C-alpha cells in the first residue's frame, strides 16, 4: 500500500514538472518568438523612412562629380581647403564619400539663389575627432570636368541625412508631410532680410508641402508650399 502511494506521488510530481516546463517553452522557447517591442517597431519604421528618402538625397552619386571627389587629387586638396576656410585645428581630414549629395541654395521664398552653379556637398571627418563639410562647385569639361571649393565649415557632428536618421525620422513623424511621396535635398536656406543663412535639409512631398530640417538643432519646421 505504501509502495503504491509512493508511485502515485512520483507520477504526479513528474506530470507537474512536465507541464511547467512546457509552459516555459511556449512563452520563451526557441520555436516561439515574443512580439517586437515598441522600440523595435519604431527603429524599423525610422530606418524605412530614411531609406526611402535616401534615393533622392544621395541621387548625385550617379553624376560625374561623384567620380571626381573620389580621385586622389581632390582627396589631397581637402586639407588645403579646410585650412583656408576653418584653420589648422582640423587634423588630416578625410572625405565621408557616402554623404556626397547635390547642394541647393534657396531663399525664404524657396526660390533658387545659386544661379547657374552646379553645387555638390560632402562631409569630412578628422583624426582629432572634428567634423565638417565642404560645398563643391562643379565645372563640366571634355576631360570630365573639375571640382572647386565653394566653402568649408566645421560642425559639431556630421551634417548628413543617414548619420542623423533616427532623430530626423522622429521629427518628420510629428509633421503632416506625406512620406510616401516625399523627397529630400541638402542645402542652405538664405534670409537676406535678416542677413543670415542656415544649413538644412529640404523635404518636399507630392503636394508641394515643404518642411525644413535645421541641421544645427535637427528641428523641423513647416515652410509652406513650393508650388
């Protein structure tokens, strides 16, 4: 009788252990995954937004000027340009080629203020932890053309779409922009009345609605319509 009771107790204990183990496997086992967190979903959405905008922002990578900036001559000139425009505290600057983009100059009526100049843009990083960018003027020619310095400046971090993608995507999410039709372009917003200019990214959707991201703060402001 005692032996039978002992066998029944052991069977019950084994059954309880098996159920508990099965419960743990169903909630966190290898075969079943927990749903993604809100942070994971937000990160994925931000990545998709920036990837979609990148096709227009970095479209200049298909132009002749993109090949020129990768040449040894232009790579050597960056040190001279930064020393001339910024000073000698930029140590061994190197182009961040992946940031190469077209560069627009627009007034506060969103009209072009660059004339006929073909302007491009690229950020750089220095060995002593400093960042900056140069605006480059392209002149076409039968030999492939040339690039000249149209102004270099130091910045506290890279002024680039992908480099600040998460913060920019979060700021865009607070606006009414139609991201399904939006384009992005790097440029400068010039206010002749206030005698000032800001380094920005222009975002324009299919309805002509324009938003401006001020790169010094990564804040985004609605700027009316470009149409």
